[in-house]
C-alpha cells in the first residue's frame, strides 16, 4: 500500500469511527514520520469573524499528533493503547485560510519509544505540533502529551 493509499484508508477509518472529522472535512495529507492533517476554511468551520474556529484548529493538531504516534507497528497492530493526556495550544494569529497541522516523530523519539515499550510496557511522549495557513505562516503551536500502554487482556 502506498503512503497516499494508507493516508486515504486512515482518513476513511477516522470518518467512520470519529464522524466529527468527516463533518469538518479534515484530511490526512501525509502519513509517516511526518504527519500532516488539514481542515478547510468553510462557512461551517468558521468562527464569528471568519477564521477557522479554535476548536477545529485544536482538532487538527490532536489528529496529527495521535496519527504520528499511532504509526508505531505495535500501536497500529492493536497491542498498545494510545491516549492523549494533555494537548495545549497557543493561538499565534487568526487562521484566515485552510489550516494544516504538522507533527513529526523523530528517529530518536521512535527508538526511545520502542525501547521503553519493550522494557516497561508503557511510555510517555511529548510531541510538538505546528498549525500553519496556506502560506506556511504558523497560526498556532501545540504540544501533545501522550501515554502509551500495553493493552490488558480481558479476564474470563
């Protein structure tokens, strides 16, 4: 499966399982070590002065951060549970165009994540996320704090 096919499959899964993403027309633009998710500026996504609503900017950031971490094979395979513990966002300027959130998980972060999960069964990771407009101007900066733990087997 190509990267664009994988992104489309993930987007379709999000639309099915979390319909709010379909309603706001959020898109998975890139999937891999770098994850980019976008939300269009449309009347239904605007606030009272015509910018992308703050809640949807938050949603784009959370979506890209969670997808960046969920690319780990153990998480994607269902052996671990990923939970966002906190996501803080600083709105830098009004988002007057479509927006795109970018989350990047580095090789070092991936390696540390793998080692920690293998040795303890759980890990915590902080991930910076930037939200930019169509001109590439950063309109918000977010920090996601994520907790990953091995799923418990159901008792009989």
